[in-house]
C-alpha cells in the first residue's frame, strides 16, 4: 500500500496534469471551475482598500492612530467573513505629511493598485490635494476629521464634523454663562486651509453675536512651529483685562510647545481657557497633562463616554495595539477622529452589502440615510450631503489626559457643509442637484 504522503503527491501531480491539459484544450478559468475535481477551491477575490495617512512628518502624531484603527476594523470584518464573503486587502501608503505627495499616493492607489475605496487624510490641505484625483477617476474617499466645510464632493464621505457641529457650538458655549461668558477671543491657528476658513466662520459668528472687531485677534504659525514665546506673550497682553479666551486651530506637533509655553508664562485655564479644535486624547498622550488641566476641546466623541459599546471599542483598540506590537500598546487611547475613521469603514461595508457591489456610484447612493451604532452612539449619513448627523460634546481636560464632558446636545445635529454665517446662499444635495448649488430665495 502506498503511503499517505505518496498519495497526496500523486494527487497534486494529477491536478497539475489536469489543469495543463484543460488549458491546452482552450478551456477558460470559468469553464475549468465547473469541471468536477476533488478539493479544488477557488479563493474569493479580495476587495482592495487604500489607507492614505501620514505615518511620518509633522502630522504623524495624529494620523498613525487612524491607520491603526482602520486596520483593526479590517481585521474584525475579515474575521467575521469579509464583505460579501470577500476579504479586504489593505494597501497602506505613507504621504509623509507632504501635501503634493498625497496627490501622488492617491493616484498610485487608484490607478496602479486599483483600490475600491480609500480611507485617509487629516489636514484640509491634504484633502484638497487629493480631491481632484478622486473626482477625475471617480474614486471614493472617506475623510474622518472635523473640517471647515465650504465643500461637498460626490466622491467623498465626510465622517468628521462640519462647522455647525464643532466651531459654532464651541464659541457659543464660551460666550454662555456656563462657559464663562467670555467677550474677547484670540483666534490662533496653523497657517493652512482649515484654520483660516474656520476663523473666517468664527469671526463672522462672533460679530453676528455682537462681539466688537477690536475684541477679536487672529494669528497663524507654520506647520511644525516650535517657538511660541512671542505669540503667548501677545495672548497674555490681550487677556490682561480679563474676559478673554483662545480658540485654537493649531494642528500637529506644534501643540506640544504651545501648551508648554502657555503654562510657562503663567497663563492658566481659570484665567484664559484654550478651546481647541484639533487636540484630542491621542495628541494629549505626548504632552505634559499638568499644563493642560481645565482647558477645553469640542468634539463629537470622547473616550470617556460611559456606554457598553464604547467600553468594548476602547478595550478592543488597546488589545489590538498590544497584540500588533504597536507603540504604546495597551496604553493607547481612542478619540474623535479615531472613532470617525472606524465607523467610516463599517458604513462603507454596509453600503457595499446593500448595493451588492463595490462600484462607487452604487455604494454612494446606498449610503444615503444609512445609520450605524458607533462606539459613541448612533450616527447616520445625511440623506443628501455626504456628511454625518452627530452630537456635539464640549470636554474639559483632566489630569489623566482624558476629558470630562461638560456640555452636550440633546440629540443629533444635522450637518451644514456651508456655514450660514459665510455662505448663506449655498447648500449641497447630491440626490436632487449636482453638488453645490445656490439656494433659491423668496
């Protein structure tokens, strides 16, 4: 009797001869798959997913974690059987905080790697860089970070906040009795699209609320700026009479020296609070929490949300980072952009399965009005404008680098891509109109 090993070898040889003969007969792959042959299994073709986040450079402090959580979502989905029984194959690239390189990497993902969807970008300048690439090639991008609005593309789903879901509620809170009743505002940001447009909206809002122009200061610094001594000195002088707060759109690793210098010059949250729009739990990991206590941030999710689904999400992310040997391991944290990146993957999965295809136009239409029970609670894609309905939360920084939620909306806030304070005549409706259009007025 032949050994089991010899029988297996003979079977493999027989298969090779069979397939070679079938090929010589001119039988295609589809025809060959219908021919009976024991143990011949056709693997499902993977769905390619692009991951376009800076893993180096000034924005790595924020974007690496988005890569990590998207990869975690991919692992979860693949472990549960994939999307339409097809595994997801991630294609990870590093645009290295270089805005021109973002466009090149986007072209690579769409034209060379032929991905079905991309999850990526943080800064608005990176998103603006890749936008023409996705629109020209009809690609699909999920963008996970709060932004300045003034945009609405049929090739992008925006899972972060619009101005009316972050900027305006935060400034309104600071002017309220609960928020301190502040009357003077120093608008300080990094010099690029988001801060400049955000501050244009904030200035218009403050003026509309009766704040004199003389009570509003505005200043910008380059990416990776490290010396804030002079600027903090200006803030200190501006706030000397009291009733002043900082509205900060500083991005990336510049936040570390900014907060440090703020404390060095004796400015405290009790006297001059900073309301940040780009600082969350992940950025706080690399900062001295002693100088941060009492300062504020406005987001739509915090790790401290006390629900079973969020506790599970936080635990799973820590476990995943430890298992994969990622820096920080089990001490890693979650934050708003991390949740927005994570839920984006699942919304895309649901839309693909509803559409029954990965074709961009079909997936896009299937996503309209789609809801998802996210870690921080239920959220849904707007029926027309590619943005999410979500709650607005104001958080105060604690000693442990977490946030105590001090204010929140009662329900979900409908997204307004175009601010009524700067673009009242514009809106976005991809169901009844072709993108951005001027409202008709009576």
